[in-house]
C-alpha cells in the first residue's frame, strides 16, 4: 500500500521570496569539545542525544507558527522563539555532567 502526501508550500514560498537576501538564522550550540560525542556517540560510548530531541520537540510548533507569518518581524520572532525553545530543551536533555555542557548551550545569530 502506498500513501501520497501533498504539501502546500505556497505561503512559505511567498514569505521566502519576500525576505531580504539576508537570512534569519540562529544557531543553537554547545561550547564544549565533547558535546558532539555525547550527541552522536563514539566507538566506546553509546550516543546520549540531547540536541536532536530538543529540535524534534519544537518542530511541530515551529511549522504551525510559520504558517501564520505575514511579516519579516513575525518570521524573526518565530525563529528566535524556536531557537530559545531548543536551547531550553537541550539543557534539560543534556546528560548529567559537571554542569559545563548544560551551561555552555546557547543561541547565537552567528556561527558558533
């Protein structure tokens, strides 16, 4: 049995076309060298994801909020809220450590 899903992206395409060439980007990153190893695991340690579950937790709300956007300011507000929600979720999901990992998770408009 096959299922066909049709997604109407016309509104999103209009918003993207109206946006200035400068993109609205926020990065959520950790500031420790071992964060990636916690997230992905190594040959000696199983993965303990904290960032990807935080992203998945806000994906539905982001998609829903983005459908109602009419202006660049609204788009920026949705992106900001989403980034800070991901930051909060990642801090909650971060494996217990000395606190360095959790306290290093942050949002930035520039590449970390």
